[in-house]
């Protein structure tokens, strides 16, 4: 099984998280995600994430500590996903035409994310017991 290594950013501002929507024509199109992307061979996770954020959102990011690493098996590949806390000093723009939102922890539960993101969402916004 092919393993795809991905680095993704958790950017929080005033209690809201930066998320983007996967564009039409891509794997898992229409789902929401934390911005980031596939690492090139020989590229560090941090370098990959900084590059992806420049390419996708036209921002320079400060990559802070890792938050979570997880894997998820899809039908044809395994994703090894590394989430990092990040900060940005400018407003992101949709360099690839994707939808961008700042959402609360509660809103994370209402949006549809890839299955690989589930453990991060539980970490950021634990479900409330009733």
C-alpha cells in the first residue's frame, strides 16, 4: 500500500480555526480540511507545511510544535498525517480558488472532514456530554 505523508496546519485566532474546502477534481473533493499538503521526498514536515501554506493560502507561517500524528487507510493508500500548531500574521487568500473559513470548535463538528481528521477534531473540540 502506498503511504502518503502529509503535514497540516492548526491555525487558531480568537478561538476560531482556519479550515479550507477541498476543490472539485481532487481526492475527497468538497470536504473541509486543515490546510497543508503532501510532503516531497527528502522534505521535512515543517518545510513541507511552510511551502504548502505559501502555495495554497499565500501566507508565511511560523511552524510551532507538533500536535498530533495519525494514520488512516483509504482504499488505495495510507495517509500519515502530521498536524502542527502554526501562526500566520497576514490574512490568508485562496490562491487555488478554494473556500476558506474561520470556524469555532463547535462548528468543526458540523462540517464534513476526511476521516483522517477525526482525532484532531476530538482534541481541539471535545464533544460535550449531555
